[in-house]
C-alpha cells in the first residue's frame, strides 16, 4: 500500500514538473517573440556627426530609448573609438559610415543602403568660431553644403523629419535678457555664426516649398559636461578654445593657467555671463524634438527652441562651482577681453519646457564633476 502511495506522489511531482517546464518554454518563446517585435518596431535615425561631442551623447540616449542609430561622420574632429565606447555604454553598436555630408555622392551612396531611415539629427559641421574667422570658405563650404545635401537627401529618400543643430549665436548680443525664440536675430559676429543663420534660412525656405517635411531647430546655449560613465566626452584637438575643457585641462596640469578673458563687463563680478547646459540634458532635448515630430505635435513645420537652463553664470561663478564640486583649486588669472566675445546671454527656455516637455535637470555641480571625471580618465589621473 505504502509503495503505491509513494508511486502516486512521485507521479504527481512529475506532472507538476512537466507543467512548470511547459510553462517556462512557453514563456521563453513569448519573450523571444515580443523582443523580435520590439526589434521590428525600432525606428531608425540618421545622426550626422554622431562621433562628435553632442552627437555621441545623443546617440547613447537614442539607443537607450529604443531607437536604432545610423551614424555618418567624416572623423575630421572625432575618433572612431567613440563607436566602441557607445557600445560599451548601451550594449548596442550603432551602424557607422565614414561619410562627409558636404559630399553629396558619398551621402547618397551611403543612404542607398539605408532606405528605412525615418528621421535625421544633423550635427555634422565645423564649429570653431576662431578658425571660422581665419578660414571662412571652409565653414561656408562644409556647413552650407552639409545642410543642402541633407535636405536633398530628405526629399530623395522620403525622410520626413529633421532636428537641426543651431546655436544661440544667432541672437548676437541681445538687448533684452533672457532671450526668447522671438528675440531678434542679429548680424553674426563670425562666419561660423553666419553659417548657422544661413542654415536656418535655407531650412525655412525648404519647408515652405515642401510642406510635407518637418524640422525643429534647437538653439543650444553652452553645452558642457560628459557622460557619467566617463566613456565619452568632449575631445578638443590641440589647445581648447572653450572654457570647460580649458578648465579641466588646467586642473589636470596639462595647461599651466586658465586665462579669464576680461573682468570689466557690466556683470556682477565683471566677467561674461553664459548659460551652461549639461550634455545629457541637451541630448534629451533632441529626443523630445524627434518625439514631437513623430507624434505630429508641431504647430508649424519649422520650429525653433532655446535649449538652455534659464540660468546665467559668470566665468568666475563657474570656476568657483567647479572648485566646490571637484575639490580642485584652479590656477587662473584675469587677462584682457577676447575679441568677439559677447557680454552676457542666457536662455528663456520656457517655450521648450512647455512645448517640448523638456527641461534641464542635471545639477551644475554634477555636470562639472562629470567633465572632470572624463578629463581624469583621458589624462590617466586617479
Ligand atoms: C565661455 C566664456 C569666454 C575660454 C560657445 C560657442 C558658440 C556657441 C556658444 C554653439 C566666455 C570665457 C573661455 C577661456 C575664458 N555655441 N573663457 N577663458 O564663447 O560662449 O561660445 O558657446 O554654437 O558658438 O563657441 O563659449 O566656452 O568659448 O566661452 O575666460 O580660456 O568663457 O570669454 O565668456 P562661447 P566659450
């Protein structure tokens, strides 16, 4: 009798285990199916200049939000290793093509193999203000041809949406602060700034003639910081022209002393005021812009948004915050004004906040710490 009872219990356990196994197999198949479904639904985005500072951080955020990213970059101001590091952060490798967007044949040949792209984020451009004064034709050639080719590609390949990388430089020295998107566009103070203004006009004329196409131009203020992983960041070639890389390189001992360009401006401590925006916040503004176009929420088929924090900081305030955030004392001296610098500018970002549903959230100290950690990694400092 007891033998039959044991046999029965073993039988029941076997049936139970069988059902568990059956359920797990079913669950496995379900997961595979839903994952494939997810892959099938991934939207493909072309990121031009995707190995650069803003492009690489935006690529990471796009991948993490489920987009498939195709990068084109001519690597004139960036390194191919950035692709490896994007993969390390996201566990996904973006498709990469070494393409100069200013060369229409190169761009079209590449896009012939990627016909399912739905949107473009166009970063690829030359961006050094000082160099643009010395080599204006390089800037007009790269930045104007780049935009024309991208717009022609949109038409040819039926790509409906574009986010364009614009700049607060279009406002020059504004008479009223903070600047809104309706503040007057002032004559550019450099060929670089002029290319951004001309680019905006070219896009305006293009969408007027082709109302099926959509564009959002994001006017960035001063992008700074680095990915918190320290795997990607800003990599200026040679002596940095911008403030943050100069600060971090001075802190790392690569530069002896930071020169603060002028303390006789009409600001609380005499040094110029800027609106410093974290690179991850900036990257996320692009995703908000892409979502707005995908969801058909645009009110006009070309819209402009100020992408800043809404807070202005003087150079000395920024240096103090850097010292507080990192605990590193910075060697700096006050020197004369830098030619072409404007006195003060910061954003009214309320239009982006309400319409894009986007807001800068990363605290400045965290941004500066990230920039410092990136610099330490680049310079092998513990
Ligand atoms: C910031 C402040 C300098 C270096 C950049 C781009 C511009 C636009 C906005 C995108 C200024 C001071 C700097 C140094 C210093 N963005 N400074 N010592 O000039 O606001 O412009 O961002 O298109 O195109 O170039 O940025 O970082 O050069 O300067 O005192 O060694 O830091 O005078 O007040 P800028 P920046």
